[in-house]
């Protein structure tokens, strides 16, 4: 249980928990998950809520079904949910968060409503609740009045969510309505001749038209859903009316035919199961008979083996008797050998005397061996000198080969240039990421824009702004940023199931607009925070989820451009001082295994422009756009050929500090930039 305000909670521990238990005690209905009581964990002494055990959620039931849900099951589940709403509304309770995740099932046939964290008691004689400060519930199931700021709603909020559930139950698709507002241009009343943008609300039936078009036009639940999805709450049916309408559907011929068809299908499946069980039982009997026969054969074989063992034992006894006789013979031989040993000792003493005389000759041989050792040492010294000469020659040959490689470096050539729809907002000094066939861009605000199928889409707002986006293990992730109170952030948010969640551990340092690059389980983060410029680089190993401070930047800079090409990390500082044309590189191994130091960075050939954007395409290092020495924006795209930067193509417009993304199939996407804030182009290289 998360305590939002520890300063107050210690005076009233578990106050929210007790309040919710008291709330659940007042609810008792066959279509509402039953509250059973509480239990205290003996280790932590924390109370635990005990609820009725259910099989699965309606969301899981719909998503796991391989074919459409039978019509009578759709009606039964909808009727159960309507019954629960009628009970809640008649007792002055609004659920606030009715969704398929909060409907649980037993055996896929009985539905019960759960999760009353958002629920409130209200006077049923009052037509509207007080204004709320936040929007409750799941946005995809929320009515128009609940999405207002501030939201104002009645119990008809639950009936709207019930209509969304009807559409989801019949289509087995999770709701995904379009944007609630349509942006249009209208005359500015304060400035004649100018136009301003205005947000017009889109009717709910239009927002959900793609979802509802999947339903059969003659489906009896479709008009009920349309009635519930009215924009005005007064036009929606009450929960009692929903129960009456669904109860009437249960007496129709279509419902009875669906129920009988499902019953016949169950009977056929039971017959098949009985037949299958009989076949399995017969096979088991046959298999057991085979095993009994095999065991009898094994017993016969074992009996024969025992008889053979008895014969072997008799043979062994005869052999032992023979060996005893041989031992007696060996003892006699041992006495004979003992006499021979005494004779050999006398002979050995005589040989020692001869050896002593030969040692004098050995001393002369040792002097000769020492002389040879000195000669071998001199030869080894000569060989070491020759090896050094060979090493120097090899080094010079490697340098010549490297120069030849640089001279023959292949330049990338663009095959096609394709224009894409302009970005919906200005894009410069932003960031980009690619996951699969989708590209994502951000301009420093809380919104990330997705470009797929040549269309721009807006993702849900991120908790921070001024962050940098990057693809980590094919997950769109934001790094750092600024909160609404202008506090820099050290958090990473990943986009999972249409939500921004903290999946990776937080950075050691708070950062705003950091330079970020990722490859091979290594997330590299550089740049400053707060009122100072931080030159240290931090690396997250996504395999063991550990952060470490590994190196320092070669120069302080505000918003560096980073990329990984081959075994090197390249960085362009994007600064206004004497280093503005510089490009540095460092091997990945040095970067991840060194102590914090800027000495590991190597400066390569300077760029002809500054405020350029680095990117790697098909193993080649490119620099896109920038500002030349005359402070003019550049159209050029440069490629690094190991010794200098060569222009390989030009964009249609001049730009600097643009957002770039490396796409599959050797494609380069360029979006926005200073002086060309929304222009979008794609280059294909060979």
C-alpha cells in the first residue's frame, strides 16, 4: 500500500484501507465480487483485503477467445453487469471506473463487478455530483463530461462505460477511440484577418465508429450500445432500463437458439470426451497386458541369469582353489628371490665404486655444457633484437594498409529522396527513436509524436518535458527531463501498453535534454543538469540493471549529438566556443572499462559546419546539416571517410540541429531543424 503523504499517514495508519473496507461491507449483491474480510500478515503486521476468488477478467476472457463469443453468453454477461449497476445506482453509489479489467468472470458465464477504489456514495436525489479535480477511471471508457476540466457527472457515467463494454464484448477488441477534439482554424476576434486554432469536441459515436463498425448491423446489442454512448447524459438509459431491455432479449428466439446451439455443442464435446476416455482406457489396458507379458519374460530371463551365476560361482571356487596352490608356489619362489636379492646388493656396491670414478669425467662434461649455455643466451638476445625489428616493420605495414583503406573508403550514395507529411509541430533541438517500422520524435514538450504509414500520431503525455527519447530493447524510453516545478529529473519512463511506466532504474544524476545512445545492452547518457554542466558520462547495463559512472566528456557542452558506429562512440559537442566544429570518438571497450577521465577521447577530422546531427547508416558515419562559417544554414549531408568529411548528398532545404532517425533498409529520416521547423524527408542510400 503506497502512502502518498507519510507526514499525515503516521497519525492515522491505514485510514484509507479501513475506509475502503467499510465501503465494501455495505455492498452485497450476486453480481458484485464479495468482500470476505481482512487478514494481518504475521511478518509485516499489515492488513490484507480478502475477496471472493474469481477465474479471470473480462479482458483476458475476450482476448483469449479464438472465435466470437456466443450471442447468449454476450447477453448473459451484459445482463449481469447491468444488474450490478442497477444495485449500485439504487443505493446511491457510482462505480467511476467500470471497464473490462474491473469485471471478473466465473467459468466464462457469470460476471461480477469489482475494484471500488474510485467509487463514491452520493445522494440519489441530487442529479449531479460536485466538481472533481481529476478525471477518474480508464480514459477509453470515460464519457465526455468526465473528460472535461473539471469533470462533472452523474451515475450515467457508469452507463456510458457499460455501452463501451457492450461494444468490446461483441467485437473482442479493446476500445481505442480517436482524439476527443478536432482542431480547426477560426477567425481571431481580437485580431481581424488572423486565424487561431480551436478544439471542437467530436461526438462519441464518431470517435468509436471504427470499433463499432466491426459489429453486425442487425446485432440486438448494437442499438443498446449506441443509446448508452450518447454525448448528453440525460439521453442515456438508466441502469434499470438496461436490465429490462436485456431481460427482454433473453426471451427472444435468437437467444434461445444460441443457448440451445451452445448446449448441443457442449453435449457433443462431452460425447467426444467420453469416447476419447474409453479409447485411452482400452489403450491403457492393452499397454498393461503388454507390460505383464514383458515382466513374465523378464522373470524367465532373470531365472536363467541366476542359474548362470550359480555356474560362475562354482567356477570361481575352483579358480580360488587353484590360486591357493599358486600362492604356495609363489612363497617358495619368494625365498629363492630373496637369496638372489642379497647377491644383487653385493653387485650394486661394486657398481657404486665404478660410478664414483666416472663422476670425475662428468665434471669435465659440465664445463662444456656451461659454455654452450652462454652461447645460447647470446643467440636469444640476438633473436629478441630481430623480433623488435620485425614488430617495427609490421607496425609500419599496418599504417600503410590503414592509409590504403582510408583512400578506398566507400562513399554512400542516395538512391531515392522521398518527402513525407510535415511534422505537426516545430521540431528542432529535439530527439528521435526507432522501434520496428515506427519512428518517434519529440521537440522538448511532454508529447511524443509517432510517424507510421506516412501519418503522424500523438502518444499520451509523458510525466516530464525536456527529455530525450531512445529505443531500449525495442521499448520507447524517455531519459531525464524537467517536472512542472522546474526540478530536473533522473527518471526513465518506458512506453508499455499505451502507458508511460518506470521500467528501468533511475540515473545517479538528474539531467535535462541529455545526449543518449543505446547498443548491445549499453545505454550511454551524457550532458549537464541544474545550473552547472556535468561532464561525466553514466552507463546503464540493461542486462544487470546497474548504473555506473565510466568516463568524462572531452569538453563541456550543452546538447551533444551522439551515435555508435562500429566499435566507437562518436560525439559532436554542439557548442559555441572554439570546439564547435570538433568531433570526438572513443572505443566502446575503453568507455565501459575505464575510470572517469576525458583522456580516452580522440579528436578526429573537424566538421565543415557546427550544430550538425550525427547518425550511423549501414555502418557509415554521417553528419546532417549544420551552420557554416558564414552563419548560414547548410543543406549538406557529410560522410566520414576515416581522414576527412565528404559531401555525399544535399537536402531540399537548409537546416541545423535537426532530428534524425536511422530506419531499416539504409534509410535516413530528417525532420525539422532550425530554419526548417517541420519539413520531413527520407533518403535511401546504397
